[in-house]
C-alpha cells in the first residue's frame, strides 16, 4: 500500500495544504461571544470537508454551547472502529501586536504555517481527514473511522461530557485516537502516554471599599495587591515544592524504571534556555525538567491584576487585586479534590485585613495510556514505519480534560499521536505548524489504522 498512499499524497499535497489554510482563516475563538457565528461557520466547513474527503455521513450537532461536528466512514460493522477526536476551536489570538502576521491570515515561512490553530488543533485533526481521503481514494480502508471534532476544547469542554453520554451508541469505537500534542522532534519521534489533569481557580482580594489616595491612607490600610502577592509567594517553599498541606498526598510516584526511561529522551538544556531566553531553569528540587513537566504536579499563576495599570502614574491604594491560578495534576490526583483544596487554602491563609472571594473556573482529570495496549502498539509501529525510528514514550505536560470522560463513557483506551512540536507557540503569539510534520502526520496515520486492524 505504501507506494499508492505516498503517490496519492504527493499528487495532492498542495490541495491538502490549501484546505488546511482555509480552515485557519476562520477565527473560531470559542472563548469570545463575538465569534459565535465564526464558530458555526467553522463547524460547517469541517462538516463539508469530512464529506468531500470520504465520510458517508457528517453532521453539525447541537450542544448547550458551540456545536460538535460528527462524521463517519463505516466500511464493515465487523471491522474495528477508530474514533478520532479533535477540536476546531482555537485560543484567543491576543496580544495581537506580538504577531508578525495576522493570526487568521496564515503565512508560510521557512516551511512553517503561521496562524492561530495551525498546530492546536486544526492542522493536526485535519491530518486525519486527509489520511481518510488517502485510504478511501486508494481503496485501502481496514477500519471504520468516526470523527468527533468539538468546538469547546479551549474553554474546558463544558458540554462534551453530556454530548458523549447522550451519543454513546453513535460514538462506539474500539480505540480513540487524538492528535493534539507534540513530539520531541522528527529526528526523535515520541508518543505521549499521559496528560496532566487541571484545577483552575480565580482569587479576588478586597481591601477598602474603594480605591484610596496612597499618600493619605498608604501605610495605614492593607494593600490587596501586597496581600495577594504574599499569599501567592507562600505557595512554594525554598525548594519550589508546593506548600499546600495534602497537595501531594495522592500522587503516584514514578518508578525508578519510569524515570530512567524518561531520562533517555534527548534534552539539551542549553538550547532549551536559549530558545526561551532564560538564564536558568527553575523547578522542584531533585527533579529534572522533563519530570517537572511530566510526572510532577505544579501550581502556576496565569494572570494577576489590580490598581492602576494605565499610562503614566496614579498614586492609588487599590480596593481589589485578582489572580488566576491553575494546578496541573498527575495520576491519581483528583481535580475536584485539588480545586476544593486550593479554594479552602486561600480562604485559610487570607489575613484579617482583607476579604477573599475564590471560585472555580474548570478542571479535568489526568490520564495515562498503557504502553502494552493495542492502540499504543499500533501507533508505535506506524511511527517506526514512517520515521524509521521507534518512538520514545513521554508524559505530556498539558491537559486534555475530556480524556478521562471519553474513556469512562465509551470504555476504550485513548492513543495520543501528536505531530506538533513544543516550539509551536501553542496559545502564544506566532503559533505555527511545520509543513514537514503536517505531511508526516498524513503519511503516518493510515499505518495506524492498518496495524490496529491487524492487531484486533
Ligand atoms: Zn488543543
């Protein structure tokens, strides 16, 4: 099959790219109500592409929020079924002034597509659509394929769990395949075997009932910004270990073997620092950078504001200060439990000079894929075939909250086959996706289906 697939893909590579660019031009920002119509337009475009690429059926299906796109190509009910999950929504593009070109006007430079959503996740889920087309047009399908492309991943998938519960029969499959993550590099391909969970809260600290003159009242009334900063600074000790009592209680410590396997993944600290423009790495003592972002839970401040932030000076003692705070979780931490722990902790450590309002944004559970599962094995073999190298199993630092729900409701394992790179600037200005990775993904995915069908 190899030559037929390759020939078909080579012949159609320009169109494969053009179609991806067209999706990137739709500003499908799920977080902003002003893009509600763009979301629907994008869902409709995805539906159209699924049909054109060989699906027998594709629909835009309603949820309480942005719609889900479902598509399927069923060749034989007795054959194994692969459910491809992806998302057509994207993160907001701000800050716009840091983009070298328009976030929704894709530009190709040095073999990379620059646009919001190029790697996360439009370019990546679209590889599966073009892999389907390749197999349909060369009459080489060996599995049934279903697509579940949602529109609320970037806002925490608030309506997908209900959708999955209501459509269990429709989504029935033998494995779930997701390309929404990164590999180490094309020279050192890797497969994620886990994603971290998430707890996300917001804390508002209120001092006086209005903004005050900092000369008249400063020194006599507690400043909410100072108080908030002190509370935040107290979250880590001198070893950068989280200080919240009980935070690590449920963490499953990685085994010596697992840590050794992780250490085999190539990591160049010098390049890492240069690429990020930092002088030193930072993190929990006694853990490597890969461990800090893979097997350890963390707490990060995602935003903080208060007082006067406009041009020039304004001497004010503000009434309020606010921070957005998130924790990344590892097996077997429970998102609900950690969220409650964070909320309680801030209420507990708040000094009497201020009042605290702490509330939850969203969360999700961590997820792990066993290396000995049929799905992982098929993915590893597919990578081996097209990259000529056995993939390194790694733990991803990010979160895909829907994973644990998908497994629970559909009763099947998830395989992460990400073709992006950590340097793709996900959620940042100048997000990009390397063309080499896009085409390599389209080339690799049909092998996954072939090997998975053979193993069933
Ligand atoms: Zn994503």
